[in-house]
């Protein structure tokens, strides 16, 4: 497959890594994840915590999806975090540059936990409890 960054046929199946068949670029060391694979790889519920919002907020990246030839959009993995990823709005595949996988893993661990805490606090607030006296999502 053509690597979105290198624009040549340098993206190839690398074999199974942690149970996921990943496509790896031998030139730029980027990794392509088909829809569902990133979540499996980093052990989160979803590839991106809010995929629809991420695609909606995305900007044209000038990169082409190796699977379906749509233009990828550049977007934040989670809002308010500097980490940018390239997502295909059509097939929802994700291209990660070299070094982004560990950053996703640490963000996913942090935000996965945070989302659960926020959800718990919100549901308690709806029931009339006031906790911590502030806005936990900041
Ligand atoms: Zn490449
Ligand atoms: Zn695609």
C-alpha cells in the first residue's frame, strides 16, 4: 500500500503485534491502523475517545488514505491535548507517525480513567451531590 506520508508503496503488513495485524512504513516508520485496530492495540474501548467529534473538528491533511483514497483529516486525539493524528473520515482508519503510539497509550490510559471519574461525578451531581466544589473536567 502507499504510505500517506511518503506517497510510495512503502507501507506493508508487518505481521501481528499484540494480536493486531499492523501495516508499517519501512521508510518513515509510520503505522496504519484499520478501524478498530488502534483500540485493540492500546486496549481502549474506542480508537479515538470521540471519533465523530474528532473527524468533525479535523482539518484537511493533504494525505491520502491507503485503503480507500479519501483525504485524511488531521485532528486531536482528544481535545485540548497537543497530539495530532491523521484519520480517514470514510473508513475511520488512523495513520500514526513514528513515536505517536506510546503517546496515544499514555493519553488513553489517562483519559480512559478520567472519563470514568467525570462520568461518575456528573451522575452524582445530577442526583444533587456536590463534589470537590469545582469543575473536574478542567
Ligand atoms: Zn511512510
Ligand atoms: Zn479510508
